[in-house]
C-alpha cells in the first residue's frame, strides 16, 4: 500500500460523508469502497481508522462501516468547544494575522454576498473551514489546533445539511465573517473577538433548529 492510495481513499470517503452523499446511518461496504477507488481493502481499512478517529464512522464487526449519526448533544458539544477555543486562539495569535490575507478572505465573502451565492464548497476547498483555521491557527497551539481541525470536520457536516434546508443561513454567515474580518483589518482585537463570538452563537442557534427540520439525520 502506498501513502497516496490511503490518502486518496480517505479523501474519497470523507468528502462523501461531509457533503452528505453518505448519510448518517448509512452502512458502507469495504469491498464496494475498494472497487470504487480501484484499490485493495488495505487502503480502505487504513482510511477507515482515520475516519473513526475523526468521529465520522464506526466499524461494526461483521456488518460494515457505519456513517456516524449526528446527535443533538454532539452538535451542542461541538459548538460549546468552538466557543471556548476559537476566541482564545484568535486573541493569542491576532498580531500575527496578515492584513493582505484578511483582505482576500473579505473579498471572497463579499463576492458571495453580492452574487447571492449560497453554495457550500466541497470539503477539500471549503472556505468557511479555511477561514476559521486561519484565524485560529496563528495562535500556534498544536493541541488546540488539532482539536480545531477535528471540530471543523464535524462542522462541515452541519453546514452541508443546514445549507440544504436554509440557504439564508449561508449568506448570513458570510455577513458575519465580513464583520469579523473588518475588525481584524482595522486591528481591533476586542471587536474581532466579539464579532467571532456573535458568529458562533448564531451558528449554534441555526444548528439547534436542525432537529426540527430533518429528524432522520439525528439520534438523541
């Protein structure tokens, strides 16, 4: 097995879970996944171990690979963790953020607002994840940054579902991102942190409504 085969299999499965093509509760067959990727079962097993660590799948002996269900508790836990970690990391690394990079992020979000583009990007190029990991990554804490990557993986699943139920939330999120970036570009640390907290609070409120929209996705 080569590293590339394992990574390709991982990205293939992860993409379909995050974007909702493999739905919570779906049972995946190892042999079918191997055939679809043109590989043996070994890269699939290696990829599956990584997906288990990220909380995206569970391995059921003699049954297959179960796409993890989304519990309302796990959503609340995820957002609670983000509300604690993200403002801390933004504050810690704020002085290292690059003004030009922040302006690029702002231009992207403003473009989506102007065009009314409510699409959620594919997970490998997901802008929301890239932005949040940039704002927190300058905090330079390996343990918290690793936790952030795991949290944002789960957050991508939430956003993919939310966007299919309410495109308005995607554009609201763009406005909230612009508010964060405007404060950061103006070198207003306290303002940026408060705008981030507002964004996270509103995101959590939108996720709280998911159970009312589509019960089949959730376990309590």
